[in-house]
C-alpha cells in the first residue's frame, strides 16, 4: 500500500483508477481493497466513480511526502511508465491529456516526447488567452530543445522564439517581444532562413 500511494503521488493530484491499475505492481484483485484501506486512513478519497473512478489526495502534503520518499531514478521511471500508459489508455482522445503527457515525459527526461506535447498544448493555451501559462509552456519546450541539441532543432527553436515574441507583444511587454525577435534574427541568420529573418526584423520594428 505504501508503494501504491507513492505511485499515485507520481501520477498527480487526480488519480484515475485505470491509469493506476496500468502501472501499479499490485495484483488487480488486490487493488480495490488497498484503495479502500487508503481511504479509511484518510490519505485519499474518491472524487467520482463514473465514467471511471478518480481519486484525490486528501492533503497536498501527503502527496508531496509520498512523492519525495521515492528515489529520483524511481520517480523518473514511473513518470515514463505513466506517460506511456496515458498514450495507450487514452489513444482516442490524447488531445485532452497533452499537458499531462508533456509534464510526465519531461520529468522522465524523455525530451523528444516532452517537446512534442509541449508544442501541441502551448499554442492552444495561447489561443485560449492563457498567455502567461503559454509562455511557461514554451519555456519548457525550449528547455527540451536544449536537452536534445539546439543545432538539430534550430527551426523548432525559431518557431518557439516567434511564438513567444508574438505573445509578449499581445501582453504589451515590448521589451521582451523585441528580445525574442533578436534571438529569432540570430537563429534565422545562422540557418540561412531569409523568410524568418524578415519576420524577425518586422516584429522587432513593431515592438
């Protein structure tokens, strides 16, 4: 039950029953009893039962302690397993889980997968006018690019700089918008991309 609680803590604040079942080492027939016992101990509680059971930690501190009681290597492995399980379990509606997938794959240091999902969720977040959250997601995407090697993904990095410049412009943060434009200009000249170079100069001029 301790290992089950630790695994649940890595999943996150909300723990979907099928996801927990997919990655736990506990036999399927033992899982319901263990979850009932954890609820009796007031460590977790059932948020809903349909369309799938979802559990929550009763206190954020419980999740935090359980998470950090794991060795870093084990946490990383569990994040990788969780990301893979989400892709399998929710293959028909992955768009609903892109932010969670980006989070788990980044924690697993699966940088290519993390970058893929950060670049999917960030534009949608920006379009929903959650601009500060979008900037954070693009920052995470950029960190993944750094891990994978900037030169190999220079066009991806240029797209990130362009997106951040545009968002900062919307926020009227013209200094940062211009700074991202300058980064884009440097990258475009290095890549010999004249179209991006022009876009960078135009954006800098507007800022």
